[in-house]
């Protein structure tokens, strides 16, 4: 199953070149991931963005579609597609590591978290 979160592109998301600044794509991913997973205790260990087409306007909504690509012992990878009206703007991949609130170090993914992640597991 895939999860889709609608994000609003604000005028101030655009940079001096007149398109959404590259760093904002990771913000879109972060906001969508939070909406999907809530307060999972995790940190992002890796993120990569493939820019496909520029977003050249503000005051629009975009869809961020997310799925889980793989689940390990203490980490999981996710894929995000940022799109609007059939136009793919970016494809993002990230790796998250679950962490202990007490020690701030990695810990195994809990059974409850694994169950949630498994609902969104999609393999190509």
C-alpha cells in the first residue's frame, strides 16, 4: 500500500530562479513522512533526490506519495514521489534508523513499528 500526503507549495518556497528550492523537496518528504508515521523515534541517515521537473509556481498543491522499500533490523528505507497532475517533479529515497529516546543510539524496530511499516512495504 502507498500513502499520499497533499502539500501546499507556498510562494516563499520558490527561490531567486523562480522554482522551488532543492532543499524544500526534503521538507516536503519530511512533512509527508511525519503525517504517515507520526512520532516514530528515528533519524534520517541518508537522503537522495532525483529532480525530474521543476515546480515553477507557488500557491498550488502537490502530492507526496510514499512507500516502504525495505525493512531491516534497526533501519528502513522509503521512496517518495513528488507529483502534481501527472507530472513527476522528484523521486526521493531515504533511510531512517530507529533510535532509543533514552540513549539516542540505534535500536531494533519494535514489533508495532514493523507492523505499521509492513503495511506500506512495496517491492518492485
